C-alpha cells in the first residue's frame, strides 16, 4: 500500500492523547480532541506536502479532521491522521475520487482498509488439508513441540520420536487445535542448523504425528526446502519466523502446495524510524511477497513477532495495539508463551512465566487474535475458553 494506511483503535482516552501528542498536537488540544472522540482514526503516510494539505482541506470541508505531521526518516514526506465518523469519511473519500490521481489512490486505499475487517469476519474457516479449523468462533490453541536440543524453554526434552509423540498427545488431550513442530531454535544467541540436520529432526516426528493424531500440524521453519518436505510428509501449515523474507522460495512453496502460511514479523535490524508504522509496513511487505508468489489471501496468517528485533517497550506497545494488527484483515496468531518480555516485566525465569503468559493470551483474545501459540496448553486452553465465553457468549466453545 503506497500510503501504508491502517486503522488506529486507541481504545482508551490516554492512548488517544498519546497518539495525538506524538503527532505534534499540544496536550490541552489533544485532550480536547480525545474527549470529543471519533469512530474512525486512520494513519496514512508517504504524502507530499501539497497532497497532505489537500487532504486536510477536504476533511475540514466535511467537518472532519486531518492532522499533518512530519514523517520520521524522510525529508519531505508527511503523516496525515484522519479523524472522522464513518459518514463523514465516506463523504470525504467520495470527494477525493473526483480529484488528483494521488487523492484518488489514497481514497481507494483507505476504503480497502475500512473494508478488510468485514472481509475477515466473513471468513469462517481455515482449510488445512483434510482438516478445517473454525475462524472467529473461538480462540484456537497451537501447542509448541520443539524437537531441538537448545530451544529456550523445552530444548532437549522431545528430540526422541516417542517422547515427541507422547507430548503431542498430552497437548491434544488438553485441547490443542493444532501442533507446531520446530527443528531449529530461534531463541536469541542460538546457532543456525543446516537443512539436513533440521530435516533429520522434524521429518520422523511429522511422519509419526500425522498418522497418530487427528489435528493439523505446522512446520516451524524459514527454509523453503524444509517446509516443502515437511508438507509432503504430512504437515499442513508453514510457520515462517522470517515472514517469507529470508528464503525467496518460501512463498512459492506455500503457493504451489496451496497451504496456509504464517508470516511472522521479523527484520535484520532494529533501526526503526517510527516503530509502529514501520512495523506495519514490514508485515505488509511479507503479505505482498506471498500474494505475488500466488498465495491466496485466505491462506495468509500474521504473527506479531513478539520477542523479535524490538525492545521490551516496543513489544508492550505491540501488545496494546494488537487490534490495529487484526484490523489489517488477516487472522492473527499470537506467540508470547514464556517469552523474555514476560520475564522482564515480572522478573521471573522461564519456568515461572505461566501467569504472565496467561495475561498475554487473555489480552490477545480480547483484542481479536484468532490463535495463540503456547507451551502450557492445558492452562491456556482454560484461559481462552473463559475469555471466549465472556467475549462471544455461550459455553460450548470447544
């Protein structure tokens, strides 16, 4: 998307004031605007000064607001925050359609952003080979099965096929909707393994579990060759911690085999000019790579990438803004289980982070995440079931 447009939910008064102040609005005016409230808050960027001013004039003509601010990392581009009711934004966008090519492109992009949540709500299923998982009906639980000697939480415990099968059975009995199998640790400081080693670790487990279990399996890898072999041997989903950016063949494999792919946010460095807009742009790049390779929209799932290439504060901001990510229109998998963010906040070791994980899972469910990836399936299944009962109503939620 040329203007990297996305909806800002800013659910609380404080969040809205903070957003406005970041954009140069003085605190008293920010508080006044936050108190007034608007139903729609839409971030746009990459705008020339002239286009930004035209947008503000059009918005003002419909008694709506457009706040212009400098775009970090650029010399002459502007952010524009659109603030309006649904009716007023519709009128403004309709007017933009009669203006310059830039304004027409902006109007089309913003309309697409506003339409995405409805498209996502209309998606009721995730097809995974012979399995079909419900989307939106309840929060799905993905159990983590690391067949590695060095994963940060359970490294070395399930490298044996029998031990892996036993643990997978425990997780399914506890309510796991699918199992994620990983053969290479992605913890900070871990050593990369070659393709052959990774295949030797995961393929025997995938072959066994695909025959013994009645839930879908995902392969946690960033190597296209490993993903392809895993799918051909019985896995159903690709879970790529590099969002199809590390291996240029990954998206092509997902498209050719017609399987869901989870695109996690990741990058080589932490050089963000402005964290959250850059973060959204990174995720959109992954989506575009997948779509250009032929992956169907309904096969794409996003992972916020909690714990990767960002500070604790940036991880916490990502958590607060999960609803902004859900608003992009793709199912979201939240993977926070026992992670360093939790350890930092609570000052606890890996094996004492269950309650902290539960808090993140509960927030994820409240923000609209569709799936959570966890080590402690029994406990987190209870958390999601309770959250779903409160959020969605009813008790027969699986």
